[in-house]
């Protein structure tokens, strides 16, 4: 059977969803751990960003990007084809019974997935392409004598916008709701889930989803708290002072306190 013919089977689609889901889960976890460096000195996450964009070979970076893009496309295509296939194969009365028995996470997978996809596009335009906030490209940071972008200030400034933070937290909640069902289903598709392990894996998936949500949501929450007069969990006041009178052209260098450099 050809690869295309094999992909037409339900088992193959579920397997593709599981493998691509595993790739995406790994990326989400790694991305969260990288972002959490914002709670260290600004130099830490700025060196991390500098490594990704200037030291890591561009071939490796683009291979990772292409793999992620292919994984996203295959994951979505497999999910859509499975939904269409199930609707054609099942009588309406059977679908109604399945709908009642299915978890809320499973029933809302397609909707949460679309919202998360919309957020990913916005997030890329905001922080990667940097086409939404013109100040991002001008935020600069000195790394051992090399002029680099201030990723730390970019994150805090970006999340100082209540609307952006709210959309981010909502998207992360939906993503983790998606994960709570998807991770458990992934084990089933790969043949690792049986009746004995079902409850344990479902609990693990839920705990994993909550952990990812907490790791992502804490960043905009603390940025907003610090920006709007709360405790200085991050260096929001220094970033606000450096950007509020920006002329729209010159580079922006944030004056971090000496204690932030260690």
C-alpha cells in the first residue's frame, strides 16, 4: 500500500496525530522552559535568544521550524479528516450517544484548536515577525560587547498590554485543555494505554496541562502586576521609563539595576 493509501486508514491518521502531537508537546514544553528565564536576570534570556538567532546554525533553526510547521499541518489535516470520516461512518443517533459520553475536552477539541491556531499566528506576528509593536526592533541589549535585541524587555513590554495578556492567557488555557485530552489520546494511539493505565494516564495528562498553563500564564500575570504598580517581580518600571518617551527611531537601552546583572 502506498503512503497516501495508508494515510487513508483511520489507524494511520490517529498514528500521525499522535506522533505530530508528541513533537508539538515537546516544543511547547521547551518553549515554556525557555520563556521562564524571564524570572532570572535579563542577561539570561537575552543570551538564550542570542544563541537561537546568532550562534545556532541557521540550517538547524530552519530544520526545526520546518519540522514544526509540517507537524502542525499534518496534525490539523489528520484531525479534520478523522472528524469527517467519523461523521460519515456513524448514524446520527450513535453520534448523539457518543457526544453525551465524550468528555467536554474531546467535544471542544476542534474549536479550541482553531482558537489556538489563530493565537499562534498572532503570537508569531507579535514577537517573531515583530510587526505589531514598532518598539520591539529597537530594544537593544549589550551581550559581552555584542549589540543584541533585548528579548527580556520585549516580553515584559508586550505583556503590559492587557488585551494581549488576556488573549495569551485564554489561548494557553485552551491549549492546555486541548493537551489534557490530546496527551491521553496520544498514549492510546501509540498503544500505551489500556484499561489499567487509563485513569493514571488521564490524570497525568491533566496534571501536565495544568503545569504548562501555569508556566505560560505566570509570565503575563507578573508582567501586568509589575507594570501597573504592583511588586516589581520583573523590571517593568525600568522598561516603562525607557520606552515611554521613545522618539520612534533611536535604539532603546533599558537601564537595569546592577543587581539584575548577576
